[in-house]
C-alpha cells in the first residue's frame, strides 16, 4: 500500500486526547523497549515526555543507539543551488514566484565552476537544489547538471520538484543516488492553504515522490517536514512514520529524516503559527532515534553552530557545511538567498570543531547503507566507523 494509506489510518485519531493520557511512567516504559511501535513513538513526542528527567533518559538512549550503529562519525555535505526560478506561490519561501528577488539560473559551465569550487574543499557529497519550475529547469537540464557533478563528487543527491519514476530513473542513470523531498507538512488541509498556486499544490503527488525515487534506483532518501507550518508534533510523527515506511518497503535504501525549522526569508511577511524551541527539537530528534535506531538524521545550517555542537551526541549523522542558499557564488553574480542560515562555518571550520568534540568528520563516500539486517559496510573507508565503534565513541 502507498504511504497515503498510512496517513488515512490517522484521519480520525485524537492526538490531543492521546497526549493527555501519556504519563511519565508510561514514557519511561517506552524508552526501555527494544523496538518501538508507532504509538510508542507518539508517546515520546507527547508533552509528558518533555519533562527533564524523561528527556534525559531519551537523550542517553539516543546517544547509545547512535554510537552502537555508527560510532562518532558525521557525514559532511553541502548544498548547491543551480536555479532559484520557481512557479510555486508558497508564502514561507523566498524563492516563491510572487517574490521580487534576484533570480539566477546556472549554465552548465557555471555548474562546473561551482563544482570545482566545492570539490576543492575536499567534500565528495553534494545536494543539488533548484526552485520548482519544469519550464526553467526541465529534466534534461537536471540530467546534464548531474552528469557534470558526477565528475567531481562520489555521491549526488537532488532536491528538486517531484518527478515521475521514469524521470528519476533518468537522473539515476546520470549519476544521482540520493533524493530529498520535504513534504513541508503532512496536514493535508494546512498544505492546501499554503500551496494555492503552482505545481506544489498536488499534495499526494509530492507525498509519493520518495517512493517513486526509490523504485527508480535511488540508494538514499531523506524525508521530513518544515516545522512551524502546521502542528509540529503531528508533522514530526508522520515524518517518522514516512521514514520507517520507506525503510521497510525499500530495505536496501539508506533512509534519513530531518526536521528543519523555519528561518527568516525574503519579505518575511509570513509568520508561522507554531514554533519549536530547542528543548522540543531535542525531544523530537531523540524520539526519532529510538523509533528508528539505524536511520540517518540530518541537521542543517538552519540551526546555530552552538546548538549543532550541543546535540552532536544525541543522534545526528549528517550535517551541512560551507553552506550558501543563493545561486551563483563562483561567478560573483549571486542571487538572493532562499533563507538565512544560522551556522556559517566553512568545511575546514566544521571539521576542526567536530574533531574537538570527539567526532570524526567524513567527507568521502558514505560508509554504510541501511538494510533489513541492519547496517552494511560498503567501502574501504568503513574502517573509520569500525574503529569509532570499537573505541566506544
């Protein structure tokens, strides 16, 4: 069954009533379980689980679960925006069609220049992004960009408008191996209100995009919601369910989740109805780690350097560095940014800080993939993770 059927199971579910019934004792019992059910996961997202004592227990279990799976390693990557032309009318994004911002669309020569600049930092993982416009960035253009990037990077993920399975297959054939699709919110009513114009208005087509990408051969998939657009607890819950669903349906795919929080953007007229403070963010992240011990967890530069440093032991496996959310950095003709980043550390600064906190930065090919039997090492650099685990990191 598609993930839409999973969502439908909760159409009439009373999240508030469930949360009101959760006690600290019940949360403690869930924390000690070796495998969590969907409602166990929801229990750890509930208000009672945010109590300091419970949160400390969750943090310790999340730390242990992460170390037992991957040691103390953090995969570093950076985003590359190749176009910010967009046909959507999302009120929360600078790239939205209605915003009068400086637009840029890179030529293939400019894509190559950006690739050379980023590759010079040592990074071999890149996330290619565009605005959502098929007319400006058709699949042929995306394929050509991936082909250029393949000359410089060992892993290329894409975060573009949702595609058909055959189109994802084209990009896989060109060298793309990872797919990121943020649903933004899993609340269909809130989604409709926020996406009244443009191709993004199709809730179900976007929701099923990760499945199409995995069926097409992507070996990595990242899902999540933009926290603040709708009720954060529900969006975090469904993000976790979505990640587990993909991991179970496609056991050879490395599945990750991310919970980006809204940052200031162009115009800044949009004011989110919900906010997620740091304590709640930690609760959500550690709950996901206990729900999916082997999943990747990505924490972007939407979060500040001190906060990202503080949560290192609690579950993250991937972090971005040397980030720009604008288009055209190498040419000097830079577009407006998609949003303000909170952590401006360079790749070298990030590596230095990770080492100072006892973590091993990984900038080459990712060393394992999630499979039905757990983690399977797949490269010569896997010794980094093995040594990290044996050393008790």
